[in-house]
């Protein structure tokens, strides 16, 4: 006779009596549950970047916006207290791919002397119901416990897509969780700086851009001439380089992204390496290699501007894309 349940005696059942192997079923369930537990215990890659904004070529206007939002209040605690400026907040970086949004976010963390936590859709999304929300909460808990910390939400339009466009309720719940974390409903976000990047700000849920969340948008454009020269110099460092006119190359690459220029340096390096292998003598990377690479590479930003032009011209509600529209008109793309 087994222990009584609800006051009445219950007969003990055995595996032999029921024909069901409870031990085996428990082991099978454990195999299913263990991956979920592993996700919750997953370690996040928290960096301490050595970069600062001085390492970022150009982007003067972007740096001014970042200074006003984050850096100046942190450097001047007395003024911050006087003006009641909070150390929490968020900023949305947008623009064509390859223009250094991630590099810029790392530089902000380095400037702040803060930790840097980069988060992508792969770090958050999970097949188990409710686990994506837990993953997102875990990200912010790690950031809060390690404040000051810069949380960088890469491709935030994937994590925080417009809920009106989402068919799956699970993804809508993930967006709701992100809104909750940005608000710091259950805990304070003091010292947690949220930078988000997207190539498609028009696909980001409007609630994410409400005041107090990602309430400031900064357009990150292709680098200007001085910045292009600095980028070329950066990617050619520690390589055998002969006499090259980087200023001339920078003039030839108007409208090119940082990723385009990095590709130019890689192609030029390959050409010099192949010549060295064929001749048996080390050939320095020369102007001829770089010019040939420039002739081969096609700038990548134009398709993005073609898509963004329609938004800037016909869906610029409240002037949020005025800066983009000015750039398009200045460069005769609108």
C-alpha cells in the first residue's frame, strides 16, 4: 500500500504493472530540458575596448551628438547633478552598411572606460517558447551588474522589428521584452548605455524610438575625404608599403564606405603578394596596386541610398530623415 493522496489509499504502480518505463521517459525529458538550461547559463562576451573616438576618422557631427548624449555628462559629474542629466539612455545609429557603426560603438565604450557587450539576433532568438525573452533579460542583467556598460544592439531591426509586421506572437513578445528592458521596469538602468545600429530604421518598431528609449537617431554616412585617407592608412599599417599618395586615392573614392576601402587594401595586398611569389622578391604595395584595386571594386552604398531615398522623400514623418534628405540633395541623389 502506497502513501495516501487526498486522504485515500492508492496502490503502488510499478513499471512492470503499467508497462510504461518512467525512468526512460525521465531521461528523455532531461535531454530536452538540458539545452534550455545551457542557454540560460551561456556566457556573454564582454569586452573592454582600447579604442577611443580619436581612432575614428571623420564623423565630426556624429561625435558631437555622442558627446552631448553620453560623454559630456559622464566627464562632468557636477554639471550632470546640477542639470539632473541621467546616465541612462539610448541612441540609434543608422545608415548604409559598412560605414563603421560597430566600430563607432566600440570607440564610445572605450571613451567611457566602459565594458562593451555586443548583441545580435543570434544571441537572443531561441526555438523554445519564452527563452528569447529570458536571453534578452540576461543580456541587460549582465550589463547592469557590470555598469558602466555599453550594450550594442546590432541589426536592431531584426530584434525590434515592427510588431505590426510580425505574424508570430513569439517575436512580438521579444520586442515587448526589449521595450521593458530599455525602460528598466524591474531595475535601474543607470550606467547602462544602449547603442543600436540598423540599416533600415523604418523597420524598427516605433515604440522603441519613444522618448526614454532609443530616442535619438544619428545618421552614419560614408566617410569624408579626411576619414577615407585615415581608413586607408589604418588598413595598410604593418604591411610593406612603398610610396603611395593616399590623398589622391581618397579623392577618387568619394561616397565609398569604410568596408569598400578595406577591400581595396586587401586586393592591393593580394596583387603585391602574388607578384612577390612569382618573382621571388618582396614587392612593396605601390600606387599601381591600389589604383588597380580601386578600378576593380564597386562602391556598395548606392543601392542603400536608392532604397532610402523613397523613405526620405515620401515617409519623413516629423522630419526624422531630414539629415538624410540633405545628404541626398547635396550629392544629387534626390
